[in-house]
């Protein structure tokens, strides 16, 4: 937002960068993602193994749509 000068909140910026590094946050950002790199897209999640087995790049490879 233009009215909020987020860059001036240095502690908030540091905190957000720290949170972004967490594996759980990185996995969560993949779920239901339809843009970006195929290996970072997980159309739906039903099991923990989906992160290794059902990302968009792997789904495309198994269906023959490279």
C-alpha cells in the first residue's frame, strides 16, 4: 500500500524474512499455487508426500505433458 512505508519498519522486514526461510512456510506457499515455477506449484495437498510426489512438474511428466 502506498500509504504505508513498509520499508521503514526494519524489525518487521527482518521478521518477515526470517519467517519466509522456514520450511513450513515455503511448503505452505506452494499449496494451490497456479503460477511460477512448476516445481513450486502443488495443485492440492492431501498428504505430506504430495510435496515430493505431486508438484506440477511431476504431474506433467507422468501425464506426458512436458
